[in-house]
């Protein structure tokens, strides 16, 4: 059966539950109801008792993007990926180092879990990379990690939509490309340095968009979601 334009757009929007505790996250999920089918759980919520919410959401028919940005020795990464599988996550982030990506790909092989390599955080620009000791630009490092991700066999990447087009040229049409730092027309940039609108992100090759503050801080979060979906369509 062919999905409707609305269903496709809804499945590509991931709302970040960047909230202080599980109760606040559950309240937001209840408020958003059937307007959102995909949620992100990151460090803030996970470390505040939010990990069991991954299974709750999965059991309720929602998808969960577990944004843990794993970076460790290969064996530890493999075990972490196995734990994410046990929770019912649909996506899991790791840092896009070759050894880490190979270990994660091995652990996720044959499952429905999409492992995503984080290229360069959307809060960082060329000056930030220089300060961190890199001698390449953001675009150069993103391209290098995209090639390495494809070689490692992971399911996708996390990158700014500014780099989405270049990444698509490297990895082709099938890998997932998740773009945070999305700011709809009605929202402010906050602390993000490499941001675009929902429509622009999709046009550049993104497969999924992550939006948190423009929804969580809205006077009416359901209306904010509807506005974002309208921009995406």
C-alpha cells in the first residue's frame, strides 16, 4: 500500500524529548498524542530515569531514536548496541570513528536497528574544530566520516542539513540521514550554528528531521508540530 504524503512526513519528523525527567516526557507524549510517531531520547532524559520510556513508547507503537553517541572500545560498543536492541530502539547514535562504526555494525547486523554515525555536532563550526585540534574544515571532516560510515556498513549518519547534499553524493540514496539543528520559520536559532528549515533539509537529502525546542517551548506543541509538518510537505 502506498503511504499518503501526510504519513510519510509524519514518520520523518522526530521530536526530541529533551526534558528534565520521565514524568515531563510522558506528559509531552500524551499531549502530542497521534500527531507524533517518532521520538528522540538523549542524554538528559536517559540519565534522569528515561530509559524505560524507550520500551514504553515502542510497545505503544511509536519509534524511538536513542541518541546516546556511544564512543568506547569495540567490545563495549557492541554490548551497548545489544542493550539498545533490548530496549526496542529503532535508531541509535554512535560517534563516527571507524573502529566504533565497525563494532556497532557487527552488533546490529540482521536486526531492524539503524545505527547512525554522528559526523560533526551542529553546534560546532570550523573554528570549534580548530580549537579541538582538527586541521580540516567541518565539510571535509563530514565527507571523510561519510565515506568511512559507508565502508563500515552502518545504517546512516547524523549531520547538519548544510552537509546533506554532499553526503548524499557520497553515500547514495539508501542510507538514513538524520538532521538535527532544524529550525522552522517560526523558531529562533538558539545555540545552533548550522541550521536550516524543514523544507530545505528534506530538499538537500535528509531522511529524518529532529526538532526539540521549537516544539517543547511552544505555547501549543501540537500546533507547532502541525506547522512543522506543513513545512515538510
